[in-house]
């Protein structure tokens, strides 16, 4: 209860309205070469028989890979009849900014129709599923309530439950799987980035979350979705897992992925989380803190990442967490509130001349 009150108080108060290089997410490689972890998608022998003779749709983005190949390309080469692709936030090819509406289109590489589930529609309906026998869901999640891939998972399950279609989930590890922490969402505050009564960091893989959706009765009318799951092999939730592909444009380093459960708490406040730089969610600051911190950065418009970031073209002063020891977070198994408390205190005591407008 104390943590819940602390976060609620700080977020409410905030909202009353020469960078150093960082190692990028590692190049694509096979899971077997790294840790012995084998993703669901890599276990083709386990699920190709399930697709034989069926019309297949795939919910996919750039993380939908088998080794160095995109799953869609691999399945097409194996003769699987893919009839369409569904795309989540950021799109099938991952080139849309955060929150940007994505339109339906035709994929230039394969010629397949792409149906956006982050635009005019949020779930596949009867028309989109009429020529589909089974939907494959394979995208990389990062284990946070406000990361929208669990929303599209629920939407796909809802559409398939309504139209008696099966969903095949090719599971992937949760890079923050060691962490279950933060207040459970008060459902009176439900929004596009908070749709489930779960903690901030839920600790589950995407397939485990799908089973929770069914088990908790979160689909309308008490419906359940027919699920077939290919679980990750050789995986424990406390394992370190380096993502082979960035899961979205603004989680572009392993450091940002591991800091995200803590630094995304600054969303909606007057503190920039580094959107508009190449280091989002690893740097924090505001123009109002010029006399408080020596580290600075300037957000700019970056197409495909953040076109209109907070404090655009203004020098922000604050914290540089790009070299923060994330192993400490794993040991503590807690969301870090120290940064929010420190920046709140620094922002509260500042010269009046440095006051910035409060976002509305």
C-alpha cells in the first residue's frame, strides 16, 4: 500500500502538469548459440503439422523471427498458406512511432495484405477472419502493463473467440520475467496503456498472459479463446535474456528494456524520458533542472521514433542511466522509485525563472 500511495502521489504532482554511446540490442542470432533457450517459433517441427492444409494469418512485427529469418518468410518458403498479416502498434515492419495510427496496406516484400490492429480497428472481425482457419501470434513482449502488445493479444483472442478460430501462440521469453512488482491497476483508471488489473511488471511470457486472459474471464461475455501454445524450451523466469531484435522503436537497447519498468513511470509527467534521442528510457530530464544536474540532452524530432517529443529542441538536464548497473535491479527484484523521488525533489525546489509550462 505504501508503494501504491508513493507512486500515485508522485505521478499526480508531476502531472499537475555530446551523448555517450550505448551498446545496441545485439544482432539477430539463434537462441541455441546463446543460452540454450529455444523460442516457440524455432520449434518448427512442433507446429508445422498444425498448419498443414490450413489458411493462416500471422500477427507479427520485426521481432517475429527464426534465427536470421522473419517467421512469415520462413513459413512461406515451407509452403504454409499465409493469407494475411495482422500488425500491432508500430506496424508489421515496425516503422511507425509510438501511438501513431497505422493503416492497412500491402506488404511490399511478400505481397500479403496487412491488416492493422492499431488504427481504425483494434480486433479482427468476421470479415477479416472469414478466410482464415488459424491465427499465429508471435511477437516479443517486455513484461509491463503499459506495453500495448498484451492489449493486441487480448483483442486477437476476442476476435477469434467470437468467430470460432484457433490461436497458435509461439512463446518467447520475458526479458523482465524476474520482476513482479508495482501497484495493481485500479480499473476505474483503465486506459489504452492500462487495461488489466495486474501489477506494473507482471513477470509472465506472452503465452502465460494469454492463459491468464482465458482463466480470469477477461474476454467479453465469458468467452474463451481456443489456444494452442508452443512454449519456450529451457527457460526459467529468472534467466537473463538478451533480445535479438528491438521490440519497438523506442526500446532500442537492452539497457532501455531493463530500465523500462521503472523509467516509463515518467510518461505523462514534465520529465522527458529521452524520446527524441537515440537513448529513450535511459536518460531523464527537463529544461527546468538546469542548475540541478550537469548531464544534458536535447530531444529532437526523429521520424519513426518520436516526431514531437516532450521539450523538443530544448536542452534538458537530469539523469544519465545508460551505464547504470541493471544487475542491481535483478538482485533487488523491485521497480526503482529513487529516480522519480530524486527528480521530483529537484523539480520542486527550483528557481521560478526556470518553470516550464505544465502539459495538459
